[in-house]
C-alpha cells in the first residue's frame, strides 16, 4: 500500500520532493563527511579526489539515517522510473516493420546497421516524402470534393507517409543529442576563455595603474628630498652667520 502511494506521488503532474530529502540535515552531512574522511584511501591515490570529476568514496554498512546521502551506483541496464513511468536503459528505436508500418524508403546507413555499403541521402528522402505528402493532400482534397466516402484509403496513405517521415527524423535524435552537447561544451569553453581574457586585460590595467602610482610616488619623494636638502643648507648658513656674529 505504501509503495502504491509513493508511485502515485511520483506520477503526479507536479510531484513533491522525494521523502529522502529529510535525511540531508547538517548533522547527517557532518557525520558522513567524518566517515569518509576516516575511510582509508588507496596508497596509489594520495591526492584528494575532485568532487567535480570523481564520485565520493562508497561506504558500506551505513546507518539507516545516512544511507540516502550516498548516491547509488549508476545503472547499466534494466528499467528506471521517472515521474512514475518506467523506461528501459537500452531502448532502441523500433523499426517500421516491427510496428507493422510499410517502409517507403531504403534504410540509410546508420552506425549500427549496414545496407551493403550503399549510401542514401536522408535529406533527399525527407524531401521526397514531403512532396508526396503535398501530392496526397491535394488528391485528398479532390476526393473530398467529388466522392467524400472514398477518403479512407487516402487518409491511410497520408498516415503511412507521416509515420515514415517521423521515423526517419527520430533516427537523427542520437546525432542531435551529441551535437547539442558539443555545442553546449563549446559555448562554455568560449565563455571561460572570454572571462579569462577579461581577467588578463583587467590585470594589465591594474598593473599599469600601480606602476604609474609608483613612479608618481618616487618623483614626489625625490622632490621632497631635494627641498629638504635646501632647507638644511639654509639653516646651516643661518647658524654660521650667528656664530660669526656672536662668536
């Protein structure tokens, strides 16, 4: 019963946070940090692990209140749950034949399949299907104006064309995900380089200002020193004059 309630909560349109967030208290975080610090590290790894690139040390036999603070191992295969729905870790794109749909084009080359080395342009296939969609739509309009009862066959043709078009686009999803990740990483790299260049330019400006202030201070000290020497000479002449007068 409790598991069913939890599944209903996860499947809600706006699910509440999972219940294990209550375990992330300052006391529990301090306790697990102390346990990780006391865990002996391997002799080959004496450097403190980088939390941005490496996972924390996995501890065994943790108390019940600290078990949720240790992330689970990343799954390799099987099912996972997201907002109440189950998904397969390795969920391949089903072919049109597996879905019972007529395939209207020769399957292009993919990283996981080979059609005898024959190259097929995907963009050309998409253009042909798009033109076929327009032609079949015009034919459907003509049928509806003459004999509307015969629309079913043409609707089925349009459905088959749309499914073929959509299936071919779905084969681009892994490539799109890789390219999006590459673009995002390039954007982050360019932003970091721009920030670094800005810091360097500001450093040069500050160094120039400090150097100018240093020269100004040296000139002022030199001027004060020269004026101080003149005052000493004047005072010395006064003392010599007084000595001659009152000898």
